[in-house]
């Protein structure tokens, strides 16, 4: 494990039920962090990356889901990776910095020299050991993973300016109205324990400002409507912005893939990115054509060992098939996530779609999206226990759970 001076703790923020609304109808069945991407729960990917950090002592998941929703997964992943993983439940949202501070006693229990902080809904290659090396060389309090994006999309994220030579963070602004930089915050950080002093200082400053501020009754009313809870603190606006340019924070740039997983469409894209990464890191997880008695596999495909796929089916690229799914003769699957206990019957076609738990797609039916991962109806989503009858076509639609479709639909949301 290494000496106590070298110990590292990782914290993954998983949010809560009120944070997964854009992920519906998929988050109606399972907490968003446990939704499978490339055959593994979303949170598995950052946990797996953390397990490769040298001298890792503990991984904490912080969120406000019920503990019972994570209990089985936490136990299984701890045993699988042989790394202690623990879920810490917030009584209510405290913000990213506030949530970290709430559980400071747990986090500091291992006397860590460094603390990683990751957001669960980030999809990337997580170059954590390299970040740790860079952070030690910088000698600051924190290092932020950053990436360059197009100028058109930069304002959807936290934009920052860094010194091109030293990589020091000089300026940080969250979702600015005007263009600041094409360098954005990836939501992956490493800090020394001094981050807790910075958070405490921010809480103190906020309290002092509140005590000193004298406002008119109108201003008081305005501020009251905008006021955040006293123990709610955001890492980006409340901590990173004030510390920029003070030789405390630095950046580590990745040139690999990076996305935010905010919607079902993005989960399908990110599942493909993780499948492609498996080819380099875990090729054993990918399916392959094994002669004439197995299905035709094209590029990166995950098939759960309990799934049954007919030898005449053609699967891929970017397909993930979950437990106990049954794929019939002549079926064609492209760019889709097939969840547990789904049945896809003979000669059915599924393209750019997510097929929910226990759903069925009839013979010669077609379930398809246009493949625009960013559009509201850019992929087709079937909720749990949706039955698409034989010879029915479903295009660019979202179908909520427990529906039966016996007529074709296009660009509809079926409640």
C-alpha cells in the first residue's frame, strides 16, 4: 500500500434522484450512475480508473441516493477490484465542494497525501496516474484535467485560461456568455488536503459578507430568492475561480476523448467510446466471431455471458448486450444498448437505440434513431417492458415503460 505519506483517496460524486431528470425514462428504473455503458455501470468506469492509482487507500462515492440502491454494487465492486469502496449519503445536496467538506473526516481518516475528485457523469480515459505525477511536479494545491474543444461549444462548460509554460490556472469562469477560451474543465481533479482549508475559508467569507451586507428591502428580497443554503458550496464558482492566478491551481491537458453523460443520447455515444477503449485496455471484454456457429461481430461489441445470440445475427459496431438478452435469427444490431432480459425476435433491426429492460421487439420490426446524440429525439429509447409487435417501425421516438406498440410511429414521445 505504500507509506502513509503517499496514500491516495478517491472521491466520486454520483449526484441523486433530482439530478437525473434529463436521463429519463432510463433513470426511472435504476440510479443514473448504475446505468450500463459498454456492459458496465456508468460509475464502474471512473472506479476502475481509480483502482489503477498507485497507493490508493479508499474510494468514496458521495451522493443523495438511498444507501440501499448502491449497497449490492459497492459490495461487488469492492470484492472485484480488491479496493475498499464506500457509499456516503448526503442528507440533501450540498454542492460539489460542500459535499466533499461534509465528509472531510471520512476522507482524511486514511491520512492521504492526495485526494482525487471525479464526477460520475464524465466519460474519458481518466489519465489519473499521469495527473498525479504532473500534480507533484507543479507543487500546488490542486490540478484540473482540461481539454480543448471547439469555440462554439466551449461556453457550455467551465472555461479557463492557463499559463502556456507553467500550466498554472490564471482565470476560470463557469459557462460564460462570451467566449473566454477553448480550454474547458473536464470535472476531474486532484488536490492536497489543503483543499479543505480553502473550502472552510470560502464558507467563512460567505458568512462574513452576509453579516456585513446592508441592503434595501428590495435588494434583500432579491438576494433571498437567489440565496443558496448556507452549507451549499460549488467547487467551480466558489473555490476554483477565487484561487485562479494565485499559484495554487494548475492544469493537466488530455488529448484523448471526453464527454459529459447528461442524456440517454450521450450515454449511447459514451458506451461506444468505452467499447473502443476496451480494445486497448481490456480486449477480453469484447466479443469476437468464433467461427460458423457464432454471430457475425463487427468492430467493438460487448455481449454478457448469459445473453443468447443466434449464429445468423449480425452485431456491431458499438453494441452492448446485457444479461439474459435473447437475439433471434437474422437480427441486425448497430449502435445500440440492449438491456437485461430483452428479446429481439427474428429479422428485427435495431439502430441508434436503447432498448429497456424486459422489452421485446417483434419479427421483422425496426427500431431506429437517426444517430444525433445531442438531439432530444436523435436516438430511439424504449423504457422498461415495452412490446413492439411484429412488422412495426419505431423511428426517432421515446416510449415510456409498459407500452405496447402495434402501429408504426415516428418522432413521437409516447407517454
